[in-house]
C-alpha cells in the first residue's frame, strides 16, 4: 500500500519532533542528576499533587479534620555530603545525617472565612505545621523541634496565597523513607 506524499512527510516530521522531545527530556534529567550529585542532595520521596492537610489531633476512631490549607508539592532530600549551605546552620556530627523537606503550601480559605473567625479582623491565617520523618518500616524517626512549644514550624498566609518552605532535619539514622505534614495550629479559624 502506497501512502500519499503528504502523509509520509507529516509522519516523518512527527517522528523527528518525538525524537527531539525525548532527547530534550533526557538532557533535562541528566542535568538535574548532575546538579543534585554536585550539591550532594538526592531526592528520596515526593508529593507532587495537591493534598489538603489534616489538622491534629487525629481521633481514636482514625478520623481527622481536613483543612483548606493545601500542600501543593513537597520533596524529601538527603544531603549525602553534609557540606551544603544548609548544614552550615546546623550541627551535623560525624555520625549524623542531614535531610531537608521543601515545597509549597497554599491557603484556600476565603477572606470572609478568615475575617469572620478573627476577633481582630485579620485577613491572614497563622498555620502551625508538624513535620515528621519515618523510616522504611514506618517507625517515627524525627520531628521538627524549632519554634514555639505549640508547634514546630509556622507560616502566615493570606487567602489564596502560596508560599515556599524549607525544613532541615538532623537525624541519627540514614534510614528515612518518607515524611508527614499535619496542621497542629490554625489561627484565627475555628474548626469544630
């Protein structure tokens, strides 16, 4: 069967475009791997789809309240060299390991929901996050202990605002597989 000349030309162009896009993807991945190995950070675990964060505590029946504070994406990194700019701010002993979680969080509460909950009429939320690390067996490894006694990490977000965060951890084990982020404080919203 013989195809018209136009069809063969279109198919040839499509093949060339496909090959070029595959090659470009390969180069981007190679550049990212080279960059990560030069900085010493290696990706361990990622959340790449928006996730509405629960507020603690979880109840004995396994239920919990979901908030309108959304984790847009987050990644757990391991610093294999422990000589990054981040490790300069933290004491990383010879037998310790440095991990970092970074990502973005978005406030999906409306201005009206925030203002009507606030006694002072503020238009932002103060979000206290509890960030925990777990090993491959699901055993708790470490949690963020900086900040106030009520919560480990705090962000202030207006309605619709999105912000970047970066949380470093020093652990006594290299066996860290994933993380969990929960809200333990959300002011001024009253969550019943």
